C-alpha cells in the first residue's frame, strides 16, 4: 500500500489536513484507531462563526445544537457575574462527533481514503520515505509506504515522541470532564457561562455551554487528575451551579486531557509534520483546538502536497510549514499562554478584585469590542494597555512578572 501522504488520526485536524492534501493532488490516506468516527468526543463543540468560515467548514444545520451564541456570562469565585454580549451571533454549539464525521466526508469527497479501526503502532524511516505499521484489535496488520506522514494523533503523543519530538510533560496538561444535562434551570440559550474558581477548577475554569433553553454541556478543566470527581463536587457544592442542576438529568459523560502549554518548539522533520493537539496548537486560555489547529492542519496539507510535487519531503523544505503556521498563529498563542499563566497565579480573592475592577472601570464594552473566541491576543493587549487597570497590575506585579517569564 503506497500513498503520497498518510494522516495519523481522523479527528477534526487530521481530517482538515487530509482534505487539503487530497485537494492539492496528493494520494492521501487517513488512519483512525476508533471504530466509530468522531468518538470518543474530544471537546465541547463550541466554535466561532469566523473560525469556521476561515476553515470553510460550517456544518449543516442537522449537526448544530444551538446556532445563536451571542456572548458569555463570566462568574467570579464569589458569584459576581459580568455579562459580555455582542450585537450579532458569535458562535455555535455543534454535535462534535457528527462534526468530525462531516469533516471526514469532506476529505473523502476530495479523494482522501480512510482506514479504520487501525492503530498506528510504529513509523520507521526508510531512505527517502516512511513505513507505517498499523494493526487492529482482530490482529490484522498492514504496512504502508509513504513520502509524508502528518501526525494528528492528539494529546497522547506516543508516535511523536518515538519520532524524536520533545513534548510537554504529562503533568502540565489539564484534565477535563463534561456532562450532557437536560431539564436545567435558569439557562440562557444565547450565553455561555464561564466559572472562575480555584476551589473547584484549579488552573482552569468551569463552563455551561447551552444546547437549548433547558439543556447544556457542563464541564470543567482542572490540574486535578480526577476531573470527573471534581466536576461532581462542583455541581453539588457551587452555589450557582447547584441551583441550575437541581432536578436535571444526565445523558452522558466524557473526559479527556487538554494541552495548554502552547506550541512545540519544532513541529516538522524529514517526511513528518505535526498538527493539532500533539503540536500544541490549542488555545492555552480555553483548550480549544479545532479552529487554530485546523488552520495549521490546512497549511500542513498544502505543504505536504507541495513536497510531493517537488519530490522533496526534507526538513529543509518542510520548514515552510512551521514558518507559515507560526506567522498565522504564534503571537495569538503566546499571549494566550501568558494570560493563562497569570490567571493561574491569581488567588480567588484576587480574581474577585479583578472582576470588581472590570465592572467599576466600565471595561465590559472594551471586552465586547475586542473579545474574540479565537484571536484572544487582541483583548489581552487592550487590557494590558488600559491605564485604569495599572493599580491592580502593580498590586499583583510579581504574579504578572512570573506569568510572563513562565513557559
């Protein structure tokens, strides 16, 4: 079995890379380890319209739970609530499993093939090409020869490590859990709710993402490895969340890990490109990786196809991939990482004070104007330049400095 490009991983970013490579003339194969495409679900499925439009990937209405998210409600540790609402629809809530299936079908429509359920066990370099070894649970094994391997294996990173890439330590990841709940109370279907609380969600946050006026995806991210238990505790004890879930029913629960350390120093080598979670192309502030990772994946697919046309899959040629995606994404990811560091360093009392400052100084309008679920660097720069916040920054200057120098 010979292919120009083999994409390891059939989730959103792998599908984007495969679609782009195939549309540019490369004979492309996706290898996916799971038997049901799109499962297990990987995230909340909350995507901005602008991001999906940039990726040319707006799904059909049958895959959308809620198409009218206008903004968010920010909840401080002490319960103070600030509402940020835009004047037009900003985001949608999708069925994430069906969304991945939609992207796979689009890749197939461009000529890409998919092999599943097969797990790639090993990739070996053979002169100027790669040999990919995969097997399924029935014991069937295959060997594939390819000029280019695009690794979109997700947060696990086992293959990337075996190929010599240095990935962040396991302990630096965020553990996430999410439940799908019905019959909820006091849910506004056009606003996402974000809960800042070191008590229940240390080093990240909790969320309610409405699917309707009475159903939502409710979850949290935490540095606590037992995210499921942490979520149960938050639902049972948080004074606001507890009231919203009284009498509610849970249909299913998912869990996973999120890389939030920012991008790897190097995401390419001879015959190899890394995309998505394994490359650290996820938002450190929220953990979202479909839009930014998708942008990088489409760049990867284009560069991989060019490498095939030029018969030059060397790292000298593939450096173009890193150059292009960093130009597009790196500044945004860098600022997001510093913001995440700073928030993680703040105590709940300091976060309460920050909410007070935002309200007293009338900065919600600025957040509404500059806030963007994908390009959060714009808002970070705006707030850093806001003179009225300087007394607060001075008060927490050591934590701000630590956030900047911290990786």
